[in-house]
């Protein structure tokens, strides 16, 4: 019985993906003058269906592993050379109409370069996290960055950002995200389990509980500092702590000057 239910869900999902790709092909033909390609439409629909069936399994795998592995098995991963990474998260509660979003911009050495923490109106956690991604792109654009990685622990959202897809309740935010990403030479979206996104989580949580100082960039909460220091320790363990992308030595004073406590 369980197998039949699973097959039925898969078939419904596949049909929805086919209809969606047909609709997209129709719009491309109507508004962009692209000639329809039935085989390509079916191929895209099949690929979309396969990826759509993956998120729940991937998240469950991470949750199962978290219960059996030591803390830190999915640490923050530094960006490649000449890139900066913005980790984002949101704190949301259905009892509270005002929710919070936060983001931390860090370089390859784990040093905080910039960030944001603010309150938003969001009807759902997914909406709040989508707003966090949009805010991250706006920050990166204002800083005139060229190569940026946006990282979140919401797999559904990251997949929609990567594929220029749409999710009903956040379609307008995703539209802004897809538009903003075109302003960068390179903009990629990365998923990381909560363990590797803990610093952004702590920043959002501190904002939600009003425990974040106004000058938080220099005077951080103990929990945020612990999360940042753990990430830096992870880089040291990975032998990526001592050099920045240009090969220059990252000293303890460099970290302290930007407000982080050295490990």
C-alpha cells in the first residue's frame, strides 16, 4: 500500500513538472520568440521531477547523520579564492508578526567583512528565509562585489534560487532574487546543513530576542562569537586558516581588528 502511495505521488509530481515546462515553453515562444522543442521540454520536466523528489530524502539523511555523528561534521566551508560567502538565516514564529533575518559576509579566512540583521514581516519561515537571501544579494550589490556565494540551510529555497524556479508563496521574492543575481559576474547558491550555518542562525536568533547590541559587528553576543570561532577553528583543522586567497598570512590581530575573538 505504501509503495502504491509513493508511486502515485511520483506520477502526480511528474505530470505537474511536465505541465510547468510546457507553460514555460509557451511563454518563451510567446514573449521571447523561442521555437518550442518538445524533446527538450520533456527532458527538462523529467530532470525537474527527479530533483523535486530529492530534497526530503537529502534533509532526512542529514538529520539522521546528525544524530549519530559528532558535532561539527558539517562545518562552515570557506569560499574559493576571489570569492566572498554570505550565510543567511531567519528566526520565525507564527505567534509573532515581526520576525528576523540575518546574514554574515565572510572571506576565505572566516573573517567577517560585513553583515545584516533586521526585522521583517513574514507569514512563513520560507518567506522569511527568502527575504534573507534577497537582503544578502542587496548587500552584496551595494558593496559592488563581483563573485559571491549565498548559503542557506533551507534546501527547498536554494533549489528554487539555483534553477530560476518559482514557489507560489514566495514567487515575487524569487523574481527579485533572479533579477539581482544577474548583476554579478558570478553568483552561486549553496545549501549547507544547520551545523555549517550556525553563525547566521545565532545572529538571527539574537536579533529576535533583542539581545543583539546595536553595534553587534564589534560587540557580539557570546553565542555568536562561539559559532564564529568554531568556524575559524574548523578552517585551522582543514589547513586553510593560515593563508588568504592571495597567499598572505592571516594573523590573530587581523581577526581581532574586525571584531572576532581569535580561537
